[in-house]
C-alpha cells in the first residue's frame, strides 16, 4: 500500500498545477476579451467624439446652430443647413454598427433640439424628451452615462437605452447618444470567455448593463465597494452570497465607464474537468494495479512462509519434505531464502541420520556384550551338567565326552574370527565335531 503514497502525492501536485495554470489562462483570456470589448465600445461611442470635435473646433457651426434654433420660420438656407447637419448626425449614428439608436444636439436656453432621426424637434412635442429632464436634474459636466427607458406610444413596449451625455466646452450644450442596451448586451455576451459575467459600470459603480443572468446575483452596493477597493491591473478573489468569483476590471478614462468581469471559480474546475477526470482515472487505475500487485506479492509470500513452516514441522518429526511451493520463485530474495532453508534442513537431516547411526551402533555394542554374556552362562551350564553326570556315573563316560566336545566346539566358534589358529588346532576341533555328530546319531 505504500506504493499509493507517491502516486497520490503526484496526482495532488498535478491537480494543483493544472488548476493554477487553468486559472492563469482564464485570467489572460478575460483580460484580452476586456481589452477587445473596450476598443469596441470606444468605436461605438466615437460618434460623440466626432460631434464634439465638430462643434468645438468649428465656432461658425455653433453660431449657425444657434441661429437655426432661434428662428421660428426657416429660410431655404436654414433648411439646407438643417438637412446637412442632420445627415452628419445620421452618418455618425450609422457608424456605430447599429448600436447607436439616435443622436441629439442641444444648446442650453432653447426649446428645440436636433435629432439624427427626426430633425429639428421641440422639447414639448417630441416623443423622447425624458433625456432633457435627466440632463437638467444631473447638471452634467463632462461625460455622464445612465440607463433609461423610452416608450414611444402607450401600447408599445418600452425601449431600454444607455444614454451618454457629453457637455460641450465652447458653449453651453450637450451631445446625447442613445445606445441600444439589448445590442450592447449582445456585444458583452460575445466577449464572454466562459461562464463569466461582464458588467458595464459608471464612475460610481452603478450597473449600466451586463450579460444575461447577472441580475439577482450581485447587488450594486457590493459592486460599488468592489470597484473602489480593487486594482484594475490584477485579478482578485471575492465572495458574493457564499459564491466565489475571480474579479477583473478595466477602466475607460475617455468615457468614464468600467468593464467588470466576474468569473465563478467553479467554472475553472469545469473547464479542465475532462483532463482532471482523465488524470483521476489514471491515478485510480494505478491504485488498483498497486493493490492487485500487493495482493499477489503478499499471497506469494504467505505461500512461501506456509511452505517453510510445514517443512520445519516435518523436519522436527524426522521427515525431509521433497515438495516445493506451488508459487514459482521470481526474485533473488526468494532464491537466497530457499537456499538457506535447504542448507539448514539438509544439515539437520544429516545430524538426525548421524544420531540414528550412533544409536544403532550403541544397540549393536549392547547386543555384542549380551552375546559375550550368554556363552559364559552356557559354558557354565554345560560344565555343571558334566559334573552332575560324572557324579551320577562315578566315572567319566560318553556323556562327559560329548559335553566336553560341545563345550570346546562352542568356545572355538565364538572366538574372534580374526584370531590366527594352526591347522592342527582346526583339525582337532573338526575331529571333535565329527565324533560328537556320530555319537549324536548313535544315540
């Protein structure tokens, strides 16, 4: 099982490394998408810059516009100028890639304004005059952006506008650009790199518009606090309603808005989940293989140990086992161990055989000693019989001779076979044997 420790440690290290690299990649992608989106929004809002430059650096145009707004009846020259100026506004609106719905030019103190769609319109009769109330109420200086609704007719659905106000520097007036929020939202959706939310914020941190699904997830109070506390050059980890996000911001100093990207950290796991699952599968397969190998090795070792124990038990009983374990020896340690065991068992068996031979030799010596004792008893018995026969008969007779010959023959036969005797002695004992045999037949 210890083989699993480096595998699991390596899996954890690789998983952390993959998460870190994927996080860095997500940050780079989000940063690039915010840069591209910022350039796109700059192009969309460049209509106000063109009108601003046109009115700022051309005082005669401002003077002509004032004359046009102050006239109750228009001359032919005024109509030509009005059409020309309206064409310029319409061209500027069309240059906004359909994001710009309309452009208004208004000079303070007049009751009319110039629209890219309707030409010269009165503040009292125009369908869209709500912007004027916002303008007066906010006392706008510089650039100001805010969302608003415009309902042309009571039976129409209200149109969502993102209105940009830009005050003029050489005269008292404002350039108003109405942007279609739905199209801006589509542009934000296109810039999403994964599951992140992109929000367009004003200078105060108020949400102007954002990608789908952001409403209800983030409160403006949290967003405002986030904008004032974070550095736009770095990514930060934040928590909203127990959800973790990776925050990135990009500030546009030209128009005073901020692009905010909030990427749920959970989506970072989702992006590399397939790779992580592959890694997890490899780790699990390695764990399974390690467990199987450990089981096989352990089972083999137990078989070897069981065989050793059985062999020792048989050796203690004096039986040398000739069987070998069923498991094939596969490593040098098994070979060494088995050789040591075999040498030990063979040595023990040889000692056992030596003890057995010593025991048999002792038995033989005892038997030889017994054989030495028994002939003496036999000789004494024969001699007693010889004396008893002599006593009964009163003289030496055939019985005494037979007993004496038998006793002599037994003594001669029990002599050491290595003892050298003369031929005459051998013949004498043969004669005694022949005489004893004849007397035995006669009786």
